[in-house]
């Protein structure tokens, strides 16, 4: 297990993208974007390792990871830790599977760690929960996206606008698990925009 970080904007598969310039991140590693944009151009399995975009010297906060093509990404967790930017983007029009739990930020007005761009499709094998801060969401979806969650979805612990999943118009959400709102009037598990559809297999409370 190691702390790895990007040293340039580039492809995940290119060793020149990474500190040291000789190896790719591997299972168990904590991997930071370090202000750069890293394109995930191959399947990634970090096991219990994580993707992050906060700072830990010598890496600094910022940047993100974005998929290209059809990808399978396995990480121990996707937890929002840097308010101005999501950690992982599913690129517009692409399809990916993400094996991870997703949790919103503890701070207010923060992006969800997982972000679906327009027309993308994602299967999430894990649970989703909003954050502890106001407007600290778990997953954010642009218009026309499809999301399948094989797990539970819950609102966050804040009393206002800490949503598990937030969609734009005409999205499809399939939840194969329980859906639970929490605490306050805005701590929804799912905020479904106009023209969207949702299928829930499980209890709704």
C-alpha cells in the first residue's frame, strides 16, 4: 500500500502520469489527482485503496479522475473530501461499473464524489449516502443519465439538502436496495428531476 499521486494531466495507463514515472498505482494504494486530470483508460482495481482529490504532501488539493470508454473501477470507497470538485466523473455518453460505497462531504455546498455527465450510464455496486453538510450530495447526474445502484441509498445527516442522489432532467434511476430519507426536510435519498423515472426494489422510509 502506497500514497500515489499524478504529476501531469494524462492517461491512467501511462507511467509518466504518476510520481516516480515507472509504475502504475496498484491494489491498496491511496491515489490523488494532485490538481491534474487523469483519464481512466483501463479497468482499475485498487481493492481497499481509494481515489482522492484532497491534499497530502507532496500532493495538493484539486483535479479529478474521468473515465473513457467502458470501464470497471473498484475502490474501497468514494468519499467527498474536497468541496470544489467531484472525485470521479463518468464521461458523457460512456458506460462504467463502479464497485464502491459513495459518501457525500462533511462540509456544506460541496459536490458529490461521483458525477455522471450527460447521457452516461453507471452501475454502482455499493451504498450511497448524502453528506453531513448542507447541500453535500452523494451522486450528481446530468440530464439523460442512467444509474443502477445495487445497494441502499440514504439521505445525509444534515437537516437540509444533504441528498443521496440528485438528478437533472430525464434521468433513469434503478435502486436494488432500500431507500431512506434522514433527519430534515431536505435530506432526501433521491431528488428526481422532471421527466425522470425511478424503480426501487426494497423498502422506502
